[in-house]
């Protein structure tokens, strides 16, 4: 959720907010309430996952993967109070230059990291189902821990524009915003605007393609391969980790797709929005869709508790114990339609 770049080109946000329609104000207030709940539930829930998966459970490939995902969600939700205050002040930023850059770096790294980690987990699950013998012999905690550096490095690379261009900027009325500043990139105002638009177009395209479409495509391909294997072998019960991954992926897509669609359309129609005043509905939709997207960061701990076990048993058991069961490696062999036990290596890998 980045500040409206048109504010610094077309005037003060305060002037625009004076005639703000009631529906816009209502959506803004609802968005802030949702972000407040996301902050509380996300910090507590992901903190608990980090405690259980990091300190109470044996270190396995599954726990290492979901521990990284919880760290990403926890780090992101911890920044939400700053974003909520800025949203309440109509995108103004009262926290200074350092926190402007730091908060947005943390936000971008962990949001990108989350989707890349989900794709990584889906790929790992696909390998376990499609190549169980290889997975049993080579899929180790040490190897996966090293490979997990890949999603974080890629997330950091995609955050470079934030590191370079994000800063605090004052408008003509003395209001301070945390936004991109391309002031030194061009000799004239027209050159700076042209550079800014090209950079924002490139960034928006990269975010949608690399930061969303490609990871989701990897997940879709992995699920297709897994489904083909399951159908061919007549397996009727999926393992607990596969059910958990399905719930995590579904919630991520449902929460993030509306925001990604609005962001893509805002990128495509950026010039018209900035200079012709068209497609104002996209500005109105930014806050509610981003609040829905950010809400996903507090959903995973709930999924860890309630996916894969009887709902009533979850309610009467302690939350740490439920998390530990949900994130543990599944050692029960996967059954197929013939109820014939699988070979040891394959049964173990399919159950992971």
C-alpha cells in the first residue's frame, strides 16, 4: 500500500479530502479497523507459530518452511500501526525519513517473501509426491534451509526500488508524505515526470508478473502434477501437509487477487489517472483491497490450527498443541482406493 503519487503532482491531499464522499470515508474507516484486527491477530498468532515451530518442535522440512512463512507474516504485521496512522492522516507521514524507508523495505521484503515461500512449499510438496524416493534420500533440513535463501534474496532484489527511491517529500502546503522521489532524475519537470511514470510502470508490471503471477503459476502447475499423480494411483485421502498447503494457497489467492487486479489496472492506466482524472474508482478501491490482502497475514496461524483435524477436537485442545500437530510431519501412510499399503519410501514421502 503505497502513497498516492498524484498527490505530489496535482496538489494537496487535504484539499481533496475536504470534499471526500461519505462512501470513501466509510471504506477508509473499515479498512483501518480491518488492519487493526490484522495487527493484533497477526502479531499474536504468528508469534505463537514462531514459538511452537521454532522452539517446541523437532526441526523438519515442514516446520522450517512454515517457520519462514510465519516470520514473514509476523514482520509485516508488526509494521501495520505505522501504516494505519498514515492512512488516518490521508497518506501523510509523521514518522520521519528513516522509518519511511525502513517500514516500506520491511513491508515489501516480507510481502514478496510470503508469496515466494508459498510457491517454494508447493514445489517441495510436488517433489515429495512425484519423486518420493528421491525426496526421502535427498530432502534434508539442511538442504531446504539453504534453498530457502532463494525466496528471500529474490524478495530483497524486488525491494531495491524502495531502497533507492522511497523517501519523505513535502508538498506545496507543507504536508509530508512517504513516497517515491525522482527529483534528481531529470533536468526539467517534464523529464522527471516522464522518468517517474516509466519507473512506476516498470515497478507495477514487475510486481504483478514476478511478485504474483509467476509464483501462483508455479503453485498451479505443482497442483496439476500432484493431482495427476493422485488420480493415477487412486489416492482418496491427501496427507495433512497437502491439505494445509491447499488452505494456505487458497486463502492467499482470495485475499490478494483483488488488490493485485486493482494495482495492475492502476499501472496500465497510470497516465490517465494522473493527468486526466480518469478511473478514480481505483483510488477508492486501493484501501479496502489492500486491507483484505494484508488480512491474509493473520490467517495462516488459524489455518494451522483448524486444518487437518476434527474441528471439535481443535476447540477443546490447547492452541500450542494444535499448532504442533498441524505443522508436524505426517507419518501416517497415505491410503489409496485399494487400501493397499504403499512401499515404505513412497508412503513416507507422500505423507510429508
